[in-house]
C-alpha cells in the first residue's frame, strides 16, 4: 500500500521497520483525535533526523563546554530568536527536553522546596506538573487546588481570588489539558499581583491558537510561560520556556541571589536539570517556529477552532452533554456522569471504530481515573490533514452511532471503520505527502 519509508532501517532492522510501517497504515486509516497529538511537518522530521543527532554541545551559545559548536550556536540562537518573535517574549530557552522538564525548571527558578503553588488538579483538567500529588510537583511543593465549577465546567475567578488571598502561594499556574474555554490571563495576573505570586502559564495545548490570534497571549501578563512544540505547533517532541528578563519580586524572594529571572531559568535548565541539549530537536523546533509565523499557519489555527466548535454543536444537537457546554479552543470533553457506561467504555468503542481519543476525568467526576466519566476529543491533527466543517458533521454522526451501539458494537464498528478509512484516503497525512 505504501512505499518503503525507511529503506536504510529496513536493511538494518527489518523487524522494527515493519512496526513503523504498521503504524503508518494505522494512522492513515483512522482519525487522530487526541488533542495533544498532531502531524509534524516533513521538514521537522528531516531536521530531527539530521546530522545534529551526532553533536554534543553542553552549555549555551558562546558558552559551551565542547569545541566545534560555532554552527550549533547559530542554530540555537536562531531558534531562540524565532520563539521570542513568535510570542513577543523578552527571553527564551529552547533546551528543555519536553514540557514536564520545562515546568520543573520553572519551579526551581521561582520557588524553594515546600512552597505553596496553585494549580488545577488532574481531575479538574490540569496537568500532572501543576502540583498533582503523584508528580514531583506535588511531592516537592504544596498544591493549593482550584478548578472549574462541577456544575458549569467554568472557572470562577472570584473564587480563585479568594483561594489565593487565603493561601498566599508562591506560584499560580494557569493552564490545562482538558479545559475547553478561554483563559483570562489578565484576571489571573491581577490575582497574582495582589498576593505577590509568580504567574506561570502552561500553553502546551493552546500555543497554536495563541499564534493564530483566537486565544489571548499570556506573555504580557505572566512572569514565565512554558510550552511544548509537538502539539499544535507541529514541531518535534520538545519543550521551551519564555520569560521576562527581570524579576518583579527579586527583592522579596531572592534578595541574596544576584541572577535575574532569565538567568535563573537558564541555570535551572542547565546545569540544574539537564545535560547536553538535543540539537537535532532544537533545529527542528526552529523549523516549526518559522512555519508558525506564516499566514498559512494562522489560518490553520483558526480552522482548528472552527472545527472544534462545529463538532461540539453537532454533538449538542444530538443530546450529548459537554463539559462547559461547548468549546472556545481545540478540544471538547464529553460528559457521561449521568450515563451507566464510563468514559473508558466509550473511548475503547470509538477506537474500535477508528476514532482515536482518550477517556478523561470531568469536573466533579465520581468515577476512578482508570475509567472516568469523560472522553476528550480534539481537532488539531484532523485539521492538519485538511478536514473542515463538513468532515466534523460526519464525525459527530459516527460518534453518535458508536455511543448508541455500545452493547452490540461489532457490525457498527466494522462499518464505521471502513467509512473512516475511505474518508482518510482523501486526506493523506502530512508526513506521507512530504509537502510539510
């Protein structure tokens, strides 16, 4: 069905090459609807697999611990400048290996062990690294939780202010993995300033929407902004950090430390947490930042939002309950708290039919995290394939059919999987087209 995409690998390790080709066939015939997944552009894949894989360059540009890094310095500085320009940031660090290490570096630059941090818990839609108890952030720091109202699925900023006033956290995290609404960074900034807390935004999920102008940019309001590059930005699997240069609370929290905020961020990444940077990945990140600065990418981000809203509308018309009643961004969360089946039941059934998503907790969920009451669906990857509103109408119909046949799924799942494969044949994934 497909030409050999890995001719050298096929000779050296045919067993692994066969597995990769199997993955290609699967992704080419199913709908990738996990909100945190996307398709990297072809140039990103080339840079990730480039000769820079061979280079060791511990340290920062013009301050390396190895020789022969003149060209490498140029590449990292290019990535830094493109990141700063894309988001309007004063400082950027592109060395974090992924999003969680980026968040860990932010903690180490801003707070000592045992400090209070405000963040959304995982069941409420937050990330592990925003203070969840099984993660380093919940083990090393004291989480002060906030989250959406279980009844509305929306954040209550007056309640968040009350919590902050009472607890006086060192850091307030704003960011989520399953919150479908706009985040009001200005309101968060006002709250943080009132209690003299650092405000840190995690934009790993919504960075492409920010670039596209359909979600506010947190950079003007936040001390630090962290992100990944492999979700909506369609880059390599990596992280980066944006920050102010100067620290507005330096006199209060770090009077003996002579380093400004930007330098503390850099020291936290290296040598605080990591060794040598992955220069092949940083080069690929530079490619992704360049693409994200184009009008074509802005149009893509806007279409991601339109697709998510259309999918939400069609599911609401069919009587489905959605967290917060809809979406402002790239994802929706189906809420099955009042149904006899679980989120895991639905996610597994959808996968059998060729719709790849994940079961997910919802605000006020009483089911265990291993089963949940929700299902999370996103549109970034489908939009990268070129799908638009008409395809969202079809997908809503397929989701409805699966949910109505959970007890007798075999025939329905088989038919829908075939129909999805036919649809996907009209929208080949970018990594196979070779034009991204």
